[in-house]
C-alpha cells in the first residue's frame, strides 16, 4: 500500500508540473498600430523556432511561448519589431512606408534608404494594388519623380513608353531595362500589324511586392552597357515566417473613352460641302453627285441617314479581375503561390484582352549555411487586335466616313460602298489574334562561407513565345484572292547565369562595409517564321492549310551574348559618412570587334548631417543628408548586327544569289552616357520629408547611319557620331498631415523639370530632318519643324503662312503669304514635356480608406497629322471636325478657319495649324474602401474584408483640341497623333478578402 501511495504522489506531482508548464507556455497579446487600431493578420513568431501565431480581426493572438523568449512581429507595410514575451502583451507597429530604414532594392542586393547615396524611386504593392488597369506600368503614373509613363493609346494591347529623366538617345533604344527578380526581361515588340504590343502585359500586378526605378548613374552602373535609359527592378512577393495566409481579390469595372470629338452631322455635312463645291468649282454639282453615291439609295435630301461613325468605333469596355495568393512559412521554408485572371473588353470595337498568370516562389533553408529557392511564373495573354492607326480598316478611321453613308445595309451586312473602306467589313470578315505565352524562372542557391560572407549562384530563364493569326475572308476590304491567312511564330528566349559574392560586416561598431563582386553570362536567341496562303474554298477555312497556294513566307534567327564582371563597394563611418563605388565591364556580340568591351564606373557619396553632434536629436530638423554621384552608362539597344558587314539572299529567276546589304564597322560600339546627380534629403518634425535633386546626363557616340560614296557599294554605314544632353530638377515632398488615433492623412507630391538638347550631329552638325521633326544642334531632341500657319486673310478667306525666309541681314522675313510653297519651315515645338508633377493623398478614418492621385504634364506639343484630312474646311469629302463650321464666308470675317473650297488645298499643307499644346492635369486614379468588422467576419474564419470602388482617368483638364493629350500614333513618330485611340476611363467595384 505504501509503494502504491508513493507512485500516486509521483504521478500527481508530474501532472502538477505539466499543468504549471502549460499555463506558463500559453501567452496572449494584442497588436495595434501607433494609433491604437487593431492590426488583423499580423504574424508573430518565436525567434529561432517554427512556433507562430497570427492576430485575429481584433488584433488579438495566443501563442505557445515562454516568458522571456523573443517574439518577431511583422505585418505588410509596417516595420518588423522584436519584443520580449510576457504574460499579456500590447504590441504597437509603426508604418514603414516613410521610414528611413525602409529597404530598397539595388542591383544584386538591397540597401536601407537612410544610407542610400543613389537616386532611386520606389513604389510598393500598396501603390499599385486594386487599380483596374491591364498593365503594370499604368499603375505607376504620377507616383515617381523624373519618370514619364505614357501608354501609346487606349487599345488594350497598346505599347508603353517610359522615359527616365528625359530622352537620352535619338536613334537607339529609349526604354529602360526591366529586371524581374534579377532576370533581365525580353521587352522586344514583336507585332506584325504595325501597332506595337506591350510585352509586359504578361505581368500581373497582384504578384508584385515593389518596383524600384534606378534613375542615376550610381544606381544603374551595376548594369553597365544597358543602364543608360534607367533600370526598373521588379520584385515579386515572397512568403514570410508565420501562419499561412490566403487572400482573394475580385473586381468588375466598366470603361469609356476619356474624350470623344464632335463631327459634322448630316445637315452640317451637306451645308459645308455644298458651299465648298460652289466656292471651289463654281456650282454644287460635284457635291450633290457625291452625296448620291454616299447615300447608296437613301434619301439624303431628307436626311434619311445620319450615321455617327464615331459611335460605331467606340464601345463600352468591361474588365474583370480575379486573383488569389497563398503565402506563409516557418524558420526554414517560405512559400508564395498566386494566380490571376484578367478579361478586358476595350473601348474600341473588337479589341479585347484575356490573360491568366500563375506564380510560385519557394525558398528553403537546408542548413544554417545553405539556402536554396526557385521562382517560377507562367502567363498566357490572348489579344483580339485591330489594325494600326494608319490602316483604313482601323475602327477610329471611320470618323472620316460621311454621315450620309449607312454603316450597315437593311439586311445587317456592312455597307461596302462608302467613301473609304468600311472597317465593319473587316470586323465581320477578318480577325487578328495575338497570343503571348511567357515563362520566367530562376533557381538559386545562397551559401554562407562566413557569417559576413556569402556566395550566390543564380540561373535564370525568360521565354516570350508569341503567335499571330490574321484571317481575311473573301468579303474583307481590299480582298482579291478569295481569302488570305497570315500566321507568324516567334520565340524570344534568354538565359542568365550569375555568380556573386557579398561581404557585409561592421568593424569597431563604426565602420560598415558592404561589397558585391561577381560575373554574369547572358545569352539571347530569337527565331521568327511567317507564312501566307491565299485562295480559300470558303470562309469556314481560317488557317494556313486551307488555302490553295502558299504565296509568301519568311524566317530568320538571331542572337546576342553579353558577358560581364561587376563589383560594388559601400562604406559608411559612424552612420554619417557614406561612400560608394561600382564598376561593370560588359562585352557583347552586338558591337565591332575592336570595341567589343566597355567599362562603366560610378562613384557616389553622402553625408548624414543629422548624425553630427550639432544636429543629433534635433526636434525640428530630424534628418538631413547631402549626396552626390557621377558615373558612366551605356545604351546597347542598337540592334544585333549593326556593326557587321552583311549580305542578303537575292534570288532571281529561281536561282539563288547574294547581294551586299550593309557595310561593316569594326569600331561600332554602344552609346555612352555620363551622368551627375546632386541631392539633398531632409525631414522635419518627423512629419515632413523632402528630397531634391539636380541631374545632368550627356550621351555621346550616338548611333547614326552615315551616307557613303556610291563607289563603296553601300549607301550608308553605322557610326557613333553625335551628342545630346538632358538635365533637370526633381523634387519630392512627403507629409503626415494628420496622425491621430482615428484619422490619418498622408500626402506625397513630386515635380520634375527636364530639358533635352542636341549638342552635336554627324556630317559637320548637319540637320537631320524628318517628316514633321528636326534634330538640330542647340535645339530640343526631335523638335517639331513645320511651316508656320498665320491664320486667314479677312479679305478673301485665303489661308496665310509666315514666310520665314532669310532677309539680306540674316533675319527672318515674318510677313505672310497665301502661297504655301514660299513659306519655310521653322522649329515650332517640343514633343517632350518640360515639367511633370504628381500628387497623391491617402486618408484613413477608422474603417474607411480614401486615396487619389493627380498627374500633370506641361511644355509638350502634339502634331495631329490627320488634321490635313479632318480639319480643312471640306477640301475633300472626309467628315470634318465641328470647328470647321467657323470657316470664313464673307469679306471682313475674322476667323482661323479658311474659306471652304472643295479640292482647293486652302490651308491643307502640313503646318502649325495642326500643332497643339498638350498640357494637362488628370485625376489618374481614385479609390474609396471600407473594411468590415464584427463577429460575422470572425465566425467565417476571415481576418479582414474590404469593399472598394476605384477609378482611373476620371477627370482631365486640358485645352488640347484632339482626342486626348496622351494619345499617340501607334505606328510611327514621336509626338504625333493620327486617328489615335484615347485612353480609357474606368470605374470598378471590388472586394478583397483575407483568411
């Protein structure tokens, strides 16, 4: 009995100890923001273990931990902190969005913003999430100082132009280098229908963690020969330690054109063209005969038909977005999986996009020294396209049709007898489908040789595979072969192998050293094929093999290689004196054998004055840093074989042959850009932060095709001749206007100036003159070069032009003439803005969030090259803009519209009559959201539910007379509009749910 009693006491003691241990290991707490509002979904991890928890909707959590252990508390957009575990904890997280310790991505590493001596603009997922646009770049507009982002036009597949700190080249590439998780992306436009596509349509905004734009030489020099136009570093989301999370976002939106122009209706058309026929030909017979043809049997005299062709070209657009993500991890493994679906019906008839994307990012800590991981994404984008702006069958060229012509006949078929080809015939009897498939992936390993030294080895791959299928049936416009099918296939693939060492160590508590050194090999290959077949038995056959004859085909293959070594050293002393140096040596197959390699150094320095004793702990001036940088960069976008002597196939009479195609230049190399940057950053009262920078970049060795003598056997040779300069000032202001418990209001404002100038040109600084532009020493790059329009002679209605001929004293003759051939062209405007600004406000009140961004540009002009058809007072039978009703009619009339003269060419020559200022201010996006609260949400297992409404391009303030100050011709020149589709105005409703 005694033995049994002892055993009983032992068991009781063990149970008591376990009960005490269990009580001690279960701890509770609450996580809030600095204003005391709960933070649902925050991750809490016991440091050094796999034990984790997540806060509920009220910010509360329970975790199996012991007192004294260290807890790591994190939440997206807030600063991660470590706290000591106690029985009951109240943990406050601060907003990391404007913290000096925010980490920005730099090439082959990261760096805290506080110690940054470069100029890097950054946006995070907060800035781009839930904005209803089909491409990532449009979500960045107005948020980055010194970065101009313009979609070519409002087509869903429209190309994107991004200029970082102005134009840096004339004839080579002008777009930045895009790097996705360390992978330089293929961004080649592979469209065959004249209008560019946007290869970055393949990216979904829901998978992006942040975008960092490297603007100055110090930040971009690590990318050497490809950094002159700036570098865009895109970082995708990764899993974080803690409880797994599931997020889903659903939205539905509607779109319309930002603007529609006013055109003549049937009454006005008949009035104007009757008058023009009388003035130009002496009677109305020509006009009335044409009216009969255009009306196609309808009663034009009684206005039986009054077609609004513009309304047939535009349509209501719709967009559906659905995306989800799963993320989480523990001390060893982190994961992020996402998928997204986008379906966008464009604002132009028969233009649409359907895209699916998927991403998987996984990393695993194999040991304390070795970590391996993989990033993999897939995208499929199918686009229903319309023809380029210069095609008669593109929908918006329908505005040239007469309102007297029926768009469709009584049986519903498209009217085949209109002034120009009826685009509805193309819509009904043809299609152009583009399918882009993209796979990007990276496998990587990181090994810690020493606590302060690690080696990274990455293998990356990017495949952009595109097919195009264009079918035209026997009733399509301009069809003479019973149908035609055109099909293309192109594969662009690149793989990159990178190895680099990173050393990061603090010596003596004051000396911080970070060094990176490595090498990289980049191989690109492109393979293209196309085939055309004709003579189809009927319109049911819509692929190449249905045609009786394959009458055309082509194919080619091209590649290039880069091999590089790079290094960067950053040193800081006492957290206040910072020095950075970087260098990259690039070699490329693109350049002449004598100039195959180039070296690109950069230096920068910073001084954090607020760490000095005379400013430290100053309550007013809380931060002050001076910085400056210098460096050299390259522009390698010159084409793959610009330096080579080339021969081409030249068959004759079924016999093969070769012909000389291009003269070689063994000394041809990249364009070189030297850049300087001086800046200051300061903070006031912990509420205001300011960044101001002056920059100047000179690009020399511009690529030009220089004429050769006929005896050489070639017409021209590519040479590095010419220099341009771009300079300006950037200013960014961030403020915390209100920061109370219930109300927070933050503002971000940026403004940029830019001047681009031609410094030298080939052939002894000879002007290079284009159709509407000129490159001349001392003037802006690609300045408009036009005859100067002088209005209308009030005596007779003649169009007048300024002569601008040279007087004997060298001055210009500013008298006017009605003879267009006498007037000389002059520089009349700039296609690039000289001032840009953006203003973003974010307001949070309890569960309500509200944000909006205004964006503006000033100083640029647009030339409407369609004006010589649509705004010339009835010179031909194209429908006219409504302003042409203000034409001159009687002696003494004061107007800017000449007398209407059919076939009279009265003011129809290319001139400043069709040049207009494109200054504008636009409400780029606006979002209103509300986060639900209550037991119902928690009972459903949700941590948060947010309902939101958002809009893009809601308001535009401009005096521009065309469709839109941002619309550009999609198949040609800088600053030109030609029946160009305006951007879409979109309003969407959505819900975001987190579990």
